[in-house]
C-alpha cells in the first residue's frame, strides 16, 4: 500500500487499520470455535486466508491508490469476505475496515458505490443468518459507511490544503531568496556606481587639474632648466594615473555598458522591456559623441527608471526613448501614451515606498552632473521624462576633465 503520498503521521492510522481488520477476523474465528458452529473450521480457514491476502497486499509495492493492482486486490479481499460472511455473521464487522481501504485505494467515483455495496452486503449477511431484524440492522452498517466516507474525504481535503500551504511556503521561501539575491545585486551595482562617481568627481578631476597645471608650469620654464625635467615627469605620472582612474571608472560601470555603446545599451533595454500590449522604440538624434562613464550611467539608469514606471503604473501602449546629441548638451527623453499622473503624486510615492530608481533618484543623478530633469504629465495624457546633461568641455579648453 502507499507509504509515501501522505505525511508520516498516517503511519499510526495504517497500523490501526491493520490491527482492526486482523482483530475482527480473529474475533470471527474465535466466536465460531467457541460457539461450536458447524462451519467453525471453514470460518477459521477463510479468516486466515483473508488475513494472509490482506498482509500480502499491504506489503506489495504495486498496490498503490488508483491503480489496477489495488482494484484487483480489493476485489479478491471482497470475494473472500463474502465467503466468510456466508459462513459467520460475526464477519459483518469486517466491513468497517474494508470501507476505509476502498475509499483510500479507489477513485472517489468508484469508491462510493463500492462502499454502498459493501454496506448492503453486510446487511444482507446479517439477515441471511436469521438474526433479529431491527432498525439497528440497517443503521449500523450504513452509519459506519457514512462515517468512513466523511472521515476519509475530510482527511483528503485537509491533506490537499496542507500540501497547498506547504507549496506556498516553499514558493515564498524561494521568492524571499530571489529577492535577497536581487537586493544584494542591486546593492553591489549601486556601490559600484557610487565608487565610480567618487573616483570621477574627486580623484580623476584632481589628477586632470594637476596635469593641466603642470603642463602650464612646463611651458613657463626653460627647456634646459633642471626643474623642467621634474615637472615633465610629474605631469606624465599624473597623466598615467588619470588614465588608470578612468579605467577604474569604466570597470565599475553597469554590465549593460560593458559590451557596447550607450546607444546599444538603450536599444537592448527597449527590446527587452515588455508589458501588456506595450511597444518600446528607440531612436538617436544628432551626431553621437563619446561620453564620460558617469554620463552614460546616469542616462542609462534614467531610461531604466522611466520605463519601469511606465510598465508598473502607466498602462501604456507605446513608449519612445530618444537620445539626442547637441552642440553643448546631451539629452534623454522617455515618452509614453499611458494614463499619466499629476507630477508630485503619481509614481513618485510608489517609488519612494519601494526604494527603487524613482524620480527623486533621477533628479539626484542629474544634479550630481550639473544637469536637469523635467517631468511633464497629466491624468489621461501620458508622461514625458527628459534628462539634459551639459557636455564636458575638452581638456584643452578648461582645467577640468569629465573623465
């Protein structure tokens, strides 16, 4: 019989069922011998045969719920029990453990008619042996069958509910682990970006200034002056360290920017972003120029944040990302035709609650690079997010380098 489909607690119930059936068979045999009935020997033999058949099926691996082997085993048990019922009225009580076996091993649509037939056979056996007929004659077997049906079906319902809860708990545990991993990844990326900004804003800028100052000092000195050699070496060291700092910044950039340009990363973002009925398009305007890594990170993160808001809140059918290169600035526009919102309410509150890349984070990025972020929206009129950053001035025109 099945030993794996249910929790270990059912082992005690199975043992009780085994003990009940064997005990009732022993009772019928003892009563037959004690009363000196004419068929006492036959009753003992048939009772032993039924006990042996029951033990064989209980130990057989092939006897599992809703299998052909189980149905055949129950049919054999039923036939032997009917023979015992003809010989001894005391075998009537064996019907009770048979109810549970039938309900457990047969499909419900077959188990219920078989249980009813077993109850009727028990009543008929009682009447066949000339016992006094009274309401208890009919109520006993029928009530036992009803109790067995209610018990087994109730237990099965509780077991299914327990399994659903177990699966839900496992799913929640798996989701919690995935969320924890996502948070760790997001924290790692955020720390990488923070380090990149710090290196860009402090070390790289300082080395760039030192390099330009040393170049200016080198120009004021005579070519043959002893100090000129030291100034040149200091300038070259600052230049080498500035290049190293720039490599650090590039190494700390988001993975989406590692294998291609910003435009390629935005193109991949637009193709990967999906939502119910949402189409995202990307376009480049103007002549692309090489941008410092912090600029590319800010533009990419702003596009990701704006599209995330579109997918979560806008219910839009169409969204467009436009990267525009102008003479003195670069801008990113993300426009959708969704339900829109009132600026200052809408998705801002939701982003603040979830701690995601919301509008406040976009504005902070824009301010850190001297740029501006504008948001235009109204209920029912879509939304437009525009980030504008001033292009860095080349080293030859200023003492600052945007790295």
